[in-house]
C-alpha cells in the first residue's frame, strides 16, 4: 500500500476519534461525565419569598457615606469598643445616644500597620472606631452594619417604611415584653407590625407586634445581611399563612406547635415545626424498629420510634 495513502487513512481516523474522546471528557479526565445539578438543588438555592420581600434594602458601603449620616448607640457596652474623649459618666450611658458620621482618618498602629479609624460625633464629644482594616480596604469592605452596637438610622427607616402596618405570620416564639424581658410567644400566628424602632440587647431593630387577640409584644431583629441568621426577617416571619400548607395536622396538634410544645405521638415534621431543626441527630435500629434521637443545644431531647415521638425533655 502506498505510504502516503496509508498516512491519509490514519490521519482521517485520528481526526474523527479525537472529538469523541474530548466530548466524553468534559472535566479533563477521560471517562468523567459533566456535573449537572438537579432541579431540586436549583430550587433550594432560590431566594425565599421573604428574602425577595426585603431584597430592596441594602447596606451602604463606607465609601458612600456622607458626613452627617445618623446613627444611634443601642447598648451601653459600646464604650468598650469605641474610643472617646467623653467623660466616664457620659460613656456609662451610651444607649439611645444619637451620633453622626464625621469622617475617616488614617492611623498607624503600635505594630506599624496603617488602619482606618471611623469617627462619629454627638456635637460635643467624638467616638472613634478602629476598624482593623487598611484604609484601602475599609471603604469597600465595611458597611453601615459592621459597627457593633451602633444602629444605622437610615436602615431602620427603610425597614419602617416597608414593614409598619403589614400583616405577617411569626416563625419564632422568642418575644419580649415592654421592659425587654424574654417571654414565650407563639409560632405561626398572624400579627401586625405596629412600629419599627431602634433595638436593644445587641439587636438593631425593635418590631412592636400585635396579634389577632390584641396582645402586644416585641420581636428584636437584625438586617438580613448582618450575618446573624437566627434573628433576620426571613427567619422570624412568613408572608403567607403556614397553616394552609399543613392541613393534615389536627387543630389540637397545631395549637401545640404554635406554642412551641410537643407531646408523644407527634411526627418528626410536627416536632420540627414546633421546635425547629435539631442540632444533632442519631439513628439506630432495634430489631424491627427504627430509633431516632434528636438533641438541641438548649438541652431539649426528643426520642422517636418508627417516626413517632415517644419520649422527650424540654
């Protein structure tokens, strides 16, 4: 056979096979299939209706602040992290004090590193916060939510305009009375937001609520992008009645769920609605039955047999 003719045949075969090899090798390793996410995974990553509801509220980066931006201290302990020329008596009662942003300065630390220091003023005294970040970083990395125990009044105003007078359903039973003391509230009940103001106990906002019986209480909340997910709007409220999604649950059990209580015979789903997700789960098999043990960090203990609650400690 002619050598030139043989070379053409080999080249033709190689050129046809090569795309097939790389087509089945999308990850760079021969024989490895491309990773595809299922519809379920994509759905889980979609924002919830509650997240969409507040998506228009964004924290403002330091570089976009203007002098005079208003803030309020929400805890006396702010004196532990803010430097000030105020007298000791003034620093002992910072809670409720209004201050304004007065600028950012550069400072050399004892270690010789330059950092940004953000200054606030009440018109008489100054309150400075060492950011621990380089001046070139602080402008873009820091927002109005990154200053401990200091509420950005513009952000509180945004939440007030969005939420005041709105009817919602609660997801959390940790409520507070007028004195800031914890009280046992109810899950999944309809409430009206009467007012939104600056918070306390480390929370930036205080939502005054009223249920259908006219009973009043307070729910403390942080903005969703502050990183404290247990007390953000999506973790505290629902936009629609959850009862409509759980019609198979009896009224008696639903009442227990709303009060954050459980009883023997409740299912895992019902217990999860009442108490939230467990922090630790152990599963075992005892002859012909399945045993599940749920533990919560607060000491709550649930014991299930074949999916039904048999023993518990709250």
